[in-house]
């Protein structure tokens, strides 16, 4: 099974921040499972290859999407204008 995910960001900096946030999870060989993330311009490209079960493939995609979502929310919180009380 193979999935290729493409995420478009407003800037190269944003895509690089998200790639850097999720890339450490991709380190280390796993038998039958490969996850690669990279930045191309202002895009994040993630590729998942899985020769294990459908459940492993689905769980890996779910984990990757959750990590990307958290990274996006953190980046958005940092760049949001601060309101003074």
C-alpha cells in the first residue's frame, strides 16, 4: 500500500516548520513500513509505504495526520497576533 500526501502552505517557512516538526518521528527503519516527509517550495510532501496490514497502514496515516495537525496549530498560534488586555 502506498499513499502520497501533499499539503500547501502560505510560505516556505511554514512548510519547513511543519516538516521539521514531524520528521523526527520518521527516523529509524521499520520492517514493512516507511514514512518520508520533505519540503518542496511551500509544500510538504509525505509518502507512506506499507507492506504490513491495512490496520498498520491506516494507523500510520492517522498518526502522521495528527502530528501534522498539531504542528500546524502550534505554528498558527505562534504567528497569531497577540492581544493585550
